[in-house]
C-alpha cells in the first residue's frame, strides 16, 4: 500500500490532516515534512513507496511551489500525484501550481472540510494502490 | 477607500466565521465588548501581506481561550499553552487571511501572504496605526472562547510590479540573511543538497536501471 506524504510547516495542520485520513479509515502509512527541502529528503528515501503528496504552499526555507516544481524535474518522482492544501486558493495561484507540476491532480483551499480532503484523495489512493 | 474598507470588513468577518466553522467546528460571532486585556497572559499571532494592500492581520486571544480553540482543532483536550497551541493559533490567522485574500483578489487587487509569527506574553497590544494606515478591529466569541482580530493596512496606488522580492516579514528576512536552518548552511544550500540527494537516490534505484 502506497504511503501519503504530508508537507506543511504547521504541525497542527499536519495532525489535523492525519486525523482526517485516519477517521476516513485510510490505512496508508503517513510520512511528514515541515517544508519543501525536508520533503525532498523524505522522498529521497521513500519515493518508490509514496502514492500521493499533500502539500502546503507558504512554508519557510522552501515553499510548496518550489518543492513541486523541483520534483517535477526528477522523472520517477515527477509521476507522484500532488495535491496542494493551502490558503493560496485564488485561480491565479492554482494556475501557477499547475504550471509548476503537471502532475498536480487536486487543489484544496484552506479552510476545508474533512469531506473535501477525503473525497479528493480517495480516488488517487485507489489508483495508486 | 470606503469601498475597500467595506469589502475588507465583510471579507474579514466572513473568513473568520468560515475558518471557525470548517476547521474548529465552532460558530464564531462578532460581539461588541472590548476584549483585549492588558494584564492577563495572552497570545498574539500576526501575519503580514504585501501588494496593492500592505499590512498585517493579528489575532489576540487569552491563553485559556487559545487552548480551547486548538483543543477543538485537534479533537483533544489541551489545558496548557504548548507549541501546538501557538502553532494552531498561527494557522487560524493564516486561514483567515487566506480567506480574505480569496474574497478580495482580482486583476486590480493582488496580495502575497507571509508566514505567521506568534508571541506569548502579558500586557500586549497591537499598535501599528500610522499615517495612511487603516485599522479594522473586531471582537468575536466562539463557544466560551473570546478573541480579537485586528487588520492593519495601507493602500498602494499601484501594486508593485514583477515578482515579489520584498520581504513580507522582518523575521523571515533576518533568518534568510543569517542562514538559520539549524546547520549554518543557507536555505539555498539546503534546497540544493536535498535535491542532489533525491537525484542520487533516483539514480541508484535498481528498478530504474541505475548504478547501485
């Protein structure tokens, strides 16, 4: 079963996302990272096992946009589906994220409901196996 | 000016209510009473923004009420101010400002949001009103918790052109200049090192035909 990588500089936000995933009864292992650079380090050791990346935008050191743009240039990693989970919910920002990573498959604007997150990741995880 | 002020008032109030409803499962309502105490322990979390509008949004909340709010976020009882409480209050102000941005953004109104800074202390006030700076201040209640949102802003006649190079937050700028990422290396070094490690790991992946 593929793992879920949650990238957010807010530990509370990561906990909330993980709670939603667990309450929705997804059994996938979950990896965490507090910024884009740390997420790349996590992927370096786990990229074959990660089936989805849930990524914040505004983070210190390396933003979510920089991170998804960087992994889009590394062929095997570029295939991992990405979902942005961010306060940057304008159409302009969504277009910017899509341009940065063609494998952006979902976009969730904060604040969001548990149902929004569950319904977004369910088909992606089902496909990832 | 009156149009922008009225738009911001509505956007701020609606965004607070949405964030509390969706993330904390709490019904937030504006109240008239003056809340910000000057003698009790409180948390202030502030986040800056630049663009056509420049300023900051702050939340001021007593420690006990902050604990109650983050307890709702995490679905567990928290009775003391921990790093999670500070983080959670920062995330609330981040979500509220994100909501305001979504509601006011358009071709003529673009803003960029920074990263929250949270301060714990006594006898604190948000006092950033200067010439040509406007302030919106609203008190809210949600459950037993009471809190204040303060939006300070000024209007630029022309939004800065090109990519935002200006630092949104003085602390971020200082951190960047000092390369404070815990190891003495700059953030740029850290990004490159992480990318190098990822590329190396991919090249060594036997399933990709790379060299071990």
